[in-house]
C-alpha cells in the first residue's frame, strides 16, 4: 500500500533537534531540570496547579489509579473491590491499571455520534457500589461534563480523566483533563505533541501531586519537597534521604531529552490544535449529512486527534469495502481505538461486568474506522475522502 495520507506525521523541526543536542552536550540524560520546566509550562497551558511527567500515557493512567490507593483522604481513596465505571470503547491501558489494582470494572455503552459515554446508559449503570468513573475523551472529543456532573451530584463518586487523545480540547472554556481529580495525557509520536515516548498527569490536589512524585520513581522520598503530604518532613541530610522508600512505587521516569523536546513542543501546541480544528471544520462541511457515513459529533471544542468514520446502521456498505477503497486511495486506516474492548480475550482476567447492552460499541467495532488528522492543512485529503 502506498500511504499518501498517513495517520501521523512528525511535529518536530530544528528546535526539537537542537533541544536534544543541548541535553547531549550536558552528558546528563536522566530526569532533571528540563523535565521540571516542561511540567511547569504544561501545567500553565492546561490550567492545573501541578503536573508530573512520566514515560508514557499508559504509565500516567497507572499512576493516577495508584495514587488513589495511597491517599490519606478517605473521601477519595479507593480500595480493592471498588466499582469503577468505564466506557466500552477506549485503549487497553485505560482498563489495565484498574485490573492491576483489583478494582471491579463495569463497562458502559458509548454514544454512536460522540463516541463518548451514552449518558443515559451511564446514569443507569451507577449504583451505591460505584466509587469512580473513568472519563475518556475519545479522539480529542470532550465529554459533556455538565451532564456528567449532574448525574453524579450528591454522590461520593470520583471522576478520573483519560485525556490521552484530547490534549488541548475544551468544554465550557476549560481544558479537558482538569475536570477530574487527575487527568492523563500522552506525548507519544502519533499524538498532539511528541516527546519520543512520554505522558503527563495533572491535578490540583497537592497530596496527590506528592504521591505521584514519589511513586514515579521507586516510591522514595528523594523527589519530594522537604515538607510534603507523604512522609511529613524530610531530613536535611541528602544521604539519609537517598534510598528512603515510603510507597510501593515504580520507575516510570521520563528522559531529560523528552523534557527538553516537550518545552519546544508546548510552545507550538496552541497553533497545532488550531490547525487541527480548521481541518475538522472542512471535514464537517464536506461530510455532515452524508447518507451512509457519520463523523464524530463534536462536544465543546474537540482537539480532533483523528477523524472517525462510522457506517450508518442499515447502510448498504461494509467496512471491508470502505477500508479497501480508502487504502487504494492512499489513506492509512485503523479501527476506532480498540473498538468494543469488552469482547477482547484479556477480559477473562478482569473482575468485570457489562451494564445493559453494548449495542453502539459493537457497531463501532464492526463498522467504524479512523483516519489521520494533522497539525497542517490537509484539504486535499478531505476532498479526496468526500469523493470516495
């Protein structure tokens, strides 16, 4: 296949390569000042008090769940057996940390137009056993957080955001990733910005921030401020604090090169998101009201990670035929994230259940695909798509 319209392309130019070289010149490649500066700049962009960079968006999801097990705040703490609601369509590492921490996973159907939660199905799934909702802003599209907050009003239910595909998206003038206790982001190659591999967690909760700092690197105290919510007060003696372990942590630290790249990438992020939205506006003009195909219905301001195409129920078109025609025209295609994740074999290891019927998730699984959006104009690709 000759790929003319790829899923993802590089967002780097000379600035990123120069940033890498500056780190190489120092000879210090492990996490340091560049990572800290990127965290600061990213928190400012998102509108959060705190940011912790890690080595992937998957690790960001893992640390978010872990932090809720180690918090001293009983109002938000999770424990094994607690029920967490998830959308049936998302990426694998939305779900794996929930399984790994012994949580009960409840799958809920998605809305066939927005590809996010079916809000009626979400409301019906909530019980007295529900302790948290994982909100996934799929393909850059915000959930309707106003309605979700109405659904959970008066209940002690934590919102956690997997925002790995929605960097720069907004709902009611507020960036997604900031509506939950914590929000995760990815800076992998195919995402809105790229730091080689990379991920981030943002939060406004200082205790959760300190827990994240500790469990990112072995669960030790070394990266904590002197006065902190994990161990109280650290010793003035750096030797004593070198190998003092206080939480069961991981090693998911990013490279210093990734932090340096991130500093350059976040400068470009507003313009790159704006161009993605311009591409989406053209797509909407060309494809809205198509008799056989649906594109994603935007909620708030999507950052348009990619462009989904869903064959309308009953349309005289099969996905195999559509994929064949798109690939013949040079489009790189993929399923919509992982489709209906609840049908995967790995589910046999989960403590999970399905709430209601996953009708829309199953339709997406059988009749949906997505193609790439980019940080530069792609009018030719969109016109070609519409002609197909």
